[in-house]
C-alpha cells in the first residue's frame, strides 16, 4: 500500500495504535487540508518510510508500508478520529478568533496587537507540524 497527499489532501492513515514493536493498526481516510472527511478501511501495517515530494511550489508526502492484514472498520475509532479532528481544528483556529474579536475597529492597532494577530494566524501551522511529527516518527523520517 502506498499513501499520498498534497498539503494534507489525499489518502492517509490515521489513529495509529502500536500493537507490537513496529506493527500498527490504523484507519485509512480521505482528508481535505489535513481534516479527515471519509473513512475508507482499517489495516494492520508495518510502516517502511515516508518520502517528501516537492514539485516546485507543491509539497507533499508519500508513505510506504507493508500491509499485514485488513481489519474491520471500527465505529468507535471513526468517532474518535472525528472528535480529534474537531478538537484539533478548534485548537488551531481559536487563538485567531479570540484575538480577532478583540481587535480594535475604531483605531489603528498597536505594534503589539499586530504581532499578536500574526502569532495567532501562524499558530495553526505549528499545530499541523506537531501532528505531522508523530506520523514522521512512525515512518522513521525526522
């Protein structure tokens, strides 16, 4: 099985659970901008490696793994994945929404207020990087 995504859009495995050293159970999803949309299947896999793809300004990754067994898709794992996605999106965008709500509308913002808005807007990138780091550790690319 080979998984592929650009900017978080494509198919990939989520909800990795290590069942023995180097062996994981995970569910395959179609995702749009890192948000899981449709669950496809569940598998027992042995991750091999991930490879970055850079086609000019388009960045993506391929994930290579050995498929050991197809597993039934678990409703509990699907619900947990949706719950984690909703929580992650909330964590990623809430600082920006809070700062924006308190942004002055009747005067020019101070340099500190501008810096706060910029940090709040950059926060989601950090959240995505932390999420991506776990998957890269599983596939051995750090």
